[in-house]
C-alpha cells in the first residue's frame, strides 16, 4: 500500500503475460511449481523482475556482448580517459554516445541495451527506469522486442483470472 494525501491508496494489481520471442504465445507468470496459479503483482514488481531476468541472463558475458549493461559514471569516464578515441563505449554506442554520456553525467549511471554486437547500443535513463513505470515499460518492451517478444498486462480480476486463463480472455477450463 502507498500513502497518498494521508489516506491509504491500494496499488493496482495485474496479471502479466510474456511472449519471449516471435512465433511463441503469450505465457502468464505463474507460481513456481504451480503452473495453474497466476501471479498477481503490481506493474512495478513485474517490470523489476523482467529487468532482473535479463541482467542475470548476461552476467557471464563480456561487457560488449551483454544485452543489458548498467554503466556507472566512473566506468564511462575511465573508458574514455584510458582509450580516448578508441573508447569501447564509443564503439558500442556509435551515434548514441553523446546521449549516453549526457545521461551518465547527469544521473551517475546509464543502461545500455544492445541487440547485437554489430549494432549500436541504445542508452536508457537509469533513473527513469527506476522511477517511471511508463518509461520502464518502454524499456522492457525494447528488451523483449530484440527477439520479437512482448509483454502485456491485464488488471487483475479474480473472477476472470483463473487456472487455464490465457492472454486475451480465452480459458482452457
């Protein structure tokens, strides 16, 4: 619950459906070990989980091969100080370098999204991903779109969201 103007306001609860890649169906988040129990959370909880999944998936990769990379101001500055014109972040970002440099200088960190090592990375505001649900949703959609995936939400309705429910209102039951 969040407190707003001295009164309690309930945060909306959602059911989340993820399509991980093109050609696949939307699959709901379900309780671990209970494929018939839909997970109900806030939008922010689902978005944070998706971002975490992508971070963990690329943890063991070299920085320039990661799909999702968080870069601090110090790392950005050290890269340009050490490598000057051959900066690895300049190579990674291409024309997007100036946007990333401004974001990291202003916020202290920046997210870099890389679809493929031969393509330019896209910088995203670290602060806005953390604080703005709409921006974080855009960010997650960009991440998933790399493989043709999508994310969708439906406001939770206990009468509707039962075992076997599929995205778009179709139920197996």
